[in-house]
C-alpha cells in the first residue's frame, strides 16, 4: 500500500505540472478511479478462477 501511495503522490505532482490547477484534481480523480476499478475487477477475476480450481 505504501508503494501505491508513493506512486499516487508522484502522479499528483506530475499532473500539477502538466495541467492547470482547476483541471488536475478532476483528471487525477478520474484516472485513479479507473485504475482502482480495473484493479478490483482483476483481483476479483483472479480470486474467482482460484476458487473454481479449488473445488
């Protein structure tokens, strides 16, 4: 989790440099939300496949 926190802080810093102030928070939230959804679906898929192999 600490690793992801460091990546998030670095990304936020990059977005602050690239985009104007009123845009970067929205863009950052959108991209973070998308990545978290993808990660959740991936984790759920892996868990489901493992569960099917067990039984």
